[in-house]
């Protein structure tokens, strides 16, 4: 590849997710392949401000493709939100001779990257990485597939105890603004009802559905609740509401929490991370900027960062329909 860039940098930022290490590895090795130096920036934008840099080579990223978390660590930097903080970060990049940046993260990370690009005309490419899968321009963010498998495995275990005691379990999963994890893991784990932020089914419909389940002869049930769902009650309040209105149910709550963000990435996420890493470096070296790599219809596609941040990746209505049909 004919490239003018001789030194680029990579960092992870925002909430971590499985697959970040595999993406770092792919970025570093692709850089080495094209004879370009790759600098790792620790702790995201905060590390840029503090010049917390390390030179990485193909061997520095051995044995990490299978590891959760991020070897470069992640942070949410308050200082980077200020013009002074960004100016410091820019000066540090220039002093180190870094000519382009690959940011691995979600919409907050991309927003920071766009502002930085506008202010300093600094080349930036984004790799979408969040378990929430809520980024426009890709059908799969890194970490989402692993999180789905983690959630399904946890719910399978909860179902064992639920059925032993004829209980109803409310299982809360992550997804502050998006129901992708709840909907897909809910279907995969055979949930009776799924509550997501995108679709407020209402408390009455939830009660109705639970009554129907009992009438249909179900002795135990699982309701999957995305943390950002919109009934106006949190998961514990929802459980109390059901206990008050349907006293025949013995209800329990299980909040899965941050365990959903950890663990070894699935094979799907490792392959995706590798493809994203190669494409992101090749894009940057070709002179492109302000783009995010994504995966659509089994192919890598590019989306402008501002579009990826501003537009919505909608829930598949067909999945809602499937869930309604098969949960009778
Ligand atoms: O990574 C996204 C996410 O998992 C959300 O679903 C969740 O609300 C949030 O991160 C929690 O992140 P933190 O505890 O790091 O603030």
C-alpha cells in the first residue's frame, strides 16, 4: 500500500466490551504488515492528554485475541470535553509524531473523535465496540455477540432454578437506551415476555401475558427486562407490581449487571474484530478520515462518523413478532 503515514495510534474508550483486545491486535499487526509504527494510547482520551503512550509491535499483542477487557484500558475523560484538554492531547500526538488515530468504542468515543477532527483536522477512523449494539451503520458492534451468549447462558441457569420452584423471574440485562441484548437473548433463552426501551408494551399487557402463561399451563416464567425499558418502573418495582396484582406468582429478580461486559470474546467477535482492525488501518493509510467501519449483510461497509452517531439502528420488528408468537 502506498501510504504517506508512518506512525498511527490506537486506543479504546468508553464502556469496555469483549473483542476490544482482538481489535487492538488486528490494528497493531496490520500496521506492522504495512511497515507503519503503531502507538497504543492507555485509557482513551485521558491517556492522550497525559501522553500515556506505548509503542506496540506484532509481538506485544500476542495471546490477547481470547481475552476480555482491554489491554489499553478505557476511561471516560472529563478533561477531553474541554478545548484546553483537546489542545493538550493534540500537542502530545504531534510531539510523538502520530499522524492518524483509530478509536475503538461507542457513540461517545466517536463524538469526541469528530470534535477533535474538526478542531485539528486530525485523521480518525472508528471501530464500533459496545455490547449494546446501538450504533448506526453496522448490524454488529464488537462485543454484542459475546454478551448475548453470556446472557443466554445465565438465563438458562436461572431457568433451572425457576422451574424447580415454579417461580417467575425478572432478569435485568444491560441496554440503557437499546433493547438489542434483551430482545435477542430473550428469544434465545425462551423468555415469556421481553421489555425493551424501544417498545413500551405497558403494564396491563405484561400482566395479561403472564395470566395467559399461567392459563396455558406454564409453571415458571422468565421476563427479560432491558435496564432502559420504559414502563416507568425499575425491575424491582415491576416485580413488586406483579406480586401485588398476581399473588399466585412467586417472583424473584436477577440483575445480571457488568458480568455481561466481561469474558472471552466469542469466535464471531474475534473474527469481526480482526476484520474491523484490518479495514480500519487500511482506510486510515489510504488517506480516509471520519469514517466508521461496520458489518452489513456479511460485508465490511463504511459510514460517516456523524451519521453513525446521529442516526438510529432500529430494532427489528420481525423479531418482536417472532417473540410474541413463540412465547405462547
Ligand atoms: O456499554 C454500554 C453499557 O453496557 C450500558 O448498557 C450500561 O448502561 C452502561 O454501559 C453502564 O456502564 P458504566 O457502568 O460503565 O457506566
